[in-house]
C-alpha cells in the first residue's frame, strides 16, 4: 500500500490522513513539527494515552473538549484535581469517560510537576530521547528502541498509559522523529523545522 495519496487539492500527503479534513489539517500543520512547550507536550502524551484502543480521529474531534475539561492541560492545575473532579469528568460527554485514563492524567500531572523539578522542563527530558534519524526507511514502526527506553523510564517515574507504542506516536507527533513519507509534500517542511529547532 502506498504511503502517500493525492488529496483533492492535488498535494501529496501521508496516506493515514486521507480519512477526514480534520486529519489533513492536523497532518499539514502539527504532525511531525518539533515542540518544546511543556504544556503541549503534556497534552499530547495524555491524549495519546486516551487514544489507546481508539482512533486518533476520535480524540482529535474531542480535543477542545479535553482541553476545557483538563484546564488546557496545565499540569500544575491538573495535579490539584481531586475525587470530585474525577466524578465531574466521568459525567462529561465531550471527552472519553474512562476512569483509568482520567486518573492517569491526574497521576501524570503529579509526575510532570516532579519532572520539571528534577529535569528543568518536560522538553529537556523528552528530547533527550530523540532518535537518530532513520535512513531509507520504507515503513513506519509501531515502536523503536528509543520509545521503549522512554516508556520504561516514564513508568519508573510513575507515569501511566505510556507504553512503547503510545510513546512512539507521541514522538512522531511532537517532531522528535520525521515520519512523513519521503514522497509527502510536507516531509521537507517538517525536516526544515527540525533542522531549525533548538533542542532544549
């Protein structure tokens, strides 16, 4: 199966985003571009955890609801959530109402606060696991040695819903790796952004 397709505008894009206009917009403007903002990094790894067993499109379509429910993923605020907040979130039809995943976000917020104390920032920690770019890769892996190592360290630090596949999807989305297909029109744009990016 081809890794690219030509959309209605004639532009070649990664095949995975053909399902909807929301996917295309996300692919063109977010996926694969490097991020060093701690709040965005925390949001993404939490949403990847919510995606487990679901499609990313389901999560993407609910993203604004998630942001409202979790205080824009300000982990300092989320870390103060209590049982009352959990019950409130379990009644929120705008998000995925899964107690384990909701509790994981609150747990991970506590872990994020501690990580900033220990490492200076989430960005400094996550980007220390940036993989060496693969040469001539024809397919996208579900996980890598780096994502396995990062997953293992996060779990050691108490994070939840951070398996190697979830972590690799996070790394792809946050631009720690450029997994746009080589024939995708946005591959070079993402690569240029990565070259200009100042690692934390």
